[in-house]
């Protein structure tokens, strides 16, 4: 496998990009190619399969979109390319990026993801799009159920966030999809990190690929200022509230924050608590209705809410302009997860900040994180006396959040019973269950 060396390039024209696309890049304010684009675009334009490894926010989407569109403009064809993503949010974001770049070329892009109306997607597929952006499970669903839809003429296959494409339950989907794709195609695989699953995907679907790499594993960008704070577990939310109040005191009301939590329940509890304390927050986590997830992202991107409280579903692929702070309220499960989380800020050369709250229960895991990152995070100064003053009101808000979550869970439980009864289920039956 060949690896591309560094080059000094200041324009897309120098990479071999046609003038129409250079003008399109200018319109979307992509004025200078990023390092991953400098390495990946010429190789892709020369017809090579590409493996691209680069940090989050480094321009990977442009690295595959530009050569894909240039090939499409040269030989227009229906269902020309398929882009696979691990999440619904990333799929819609990729669609937006492709449409922004190709707005004057009449390129039709369709998104296929779970949680959206199947019949609407089917209708859009019947309109013969040029590019399909999909999650693997939903794409396979349409291949099985939508009459007349196939991948026989696909010229480009792209894996975005490839290391997650082969996550839980997706490997079998991918094998089925690859089987029905034409062998005479170009394949591009992009990710911030490479794991064993992605390497398996590489072996299964790429032919003599060029590897382009502009980052090392366990590395964060230089423009990110990273802080930490050791706090008691039972006072963690109070410290968070002090931090957000301190941001207000320093006239940072217009700044944006992503707060990462470890579980869906924790995410909702923090969101409700902050709302009780008059902060403008919105939650994002798995199992939300897709319409609710898109609405939450829209409110955050449109600055209608300046705080996004989320699980790791928000740590990958989301390109949100101007996120000022990433707050790790709960320690991430791995160093890779940390890199993806803090990659939501300090993107494309801009400045950003992060703070990680750690407690007596995970301090050794935190030290391990610092060791792998080869950094020593600066302790963020927090006024403990002011935190003590905040504690009663924060605890009251947390109690309200806990009660509200309890009511929500009771409502879901009752709704489940009603649904089971409508379906004639033995849910709640007095018959003994076999063990």
C-alpha cells in the first residue's frame, strides 16, 4: 500500500480540481485545501482507492466529495455514488455538504436512515438520485424491499467514520451490501481513527489503496485548550452550573457548549436540571425520534439554544460551526471517544476549549487518559465557596429532574402495556414464565 507524502498546496486548482468545482469551493468558503484534502484528492482524481486518516474537523468530507463530484460531472449517471455513515445525524450533514457544493450542478442527493418515513424515501429513490447517503441497515432494507432499487451502476462507494461502520450488528449488513456492489468501482474509506474492524473493511472492499494520513492515534489538535477539574461526585452538577454561570459573568452568553454525558438517562437529567435553572439547553441521545433529534440539532445550530447535552451520539461527524466549549461531565469510555468528543470544537484551525470533570471514582482512568494523550491538562480554577452557595438550588433542580424522569418512565411503561394489549400480547399475564 502506497502512502502519500506532505505537499505544500494553497489552492484546489493545484490539486487538479476543475474550475467549476473550484468556484463551488469558493462559494462554500473552502478557500484553502486542508492537509487531508491535499493528500486524498489527487489520488482519488487519479482513480485510486483511498484510505484517509485524519482528525475530526480536518475536512474529510470535502476530501471525498470533491473527487466524487468531479467524476460525476465528467460522466453524469444516475445512482453514481453511495456514501455510508454510522449515524443518522452524520448522514444528513453529509447530504447538506454535498448539496451546498453541488448547488449549481443539479445533483440530486437522497438520505436513507432509520427513523424517517420509509414511503417518502422510496418515492425519492424512484426519482433516480445521483448520490445516496445512508446508514447501512436502512440501505439494506431498501435493497430488499424497494422494487427497482439496486446498486448495479454505482461508481463510487464511500465509508465515512469507517471505524464505526462495522460497529455492533453492522458487520453482517456490510457484507450483504458489498456483495451486491459492482467490483469495477472506486472505494474511499475515511476515519479519524483506524481499528481492527475498519482494517477488516479495508481488506474486504478496497483494491490496492493509497493510504493518506495526517494524524497519529491518540492526538488532539494544537488549537484546543484542555482543562480538567477534580470534584466530588455528588457535587459535579453544582460545579457544572458554577462553570456555566461563570461563563455568563464573563459575557460569554453567546458562546456554545456541548456537555457529554455517559447515558441517555443522565443526559435527560442534566438537561432538565439546567432548564430548571433557566439555562437554554437541548438534549440529544440515541432512541430519540429522528424528527426530535434533527429539531434539537437545528435549535443548537441556529443559536436558539446554546447548550447541547448529549451522549456520544454527538461525538462523531457533527460539523457545528463555532462550538466554543466541550464539557466532559462524565469521563469517556476510551481515549478515542475523548478525541472524538473534543473534536467538536477547535475545528479547521480555529481555537476551542474543553474541560473534563473527574471524581474520586475515576481519577485513575483520567490519569491514564492523560498518559495516552501525552499531555497534562491544566486545572480549571473554580471558586468552591460559590459552589457551596449554589448547592441547595442545584440539588432542588436535580430532585425535580429525577421526579420528572420518573413520571416519564411511568408513562412509557403504561404506554407499553396499552400497546401490548392492543396487539393481543400476554404482557402482564398471570401465567408463570418458564425459566
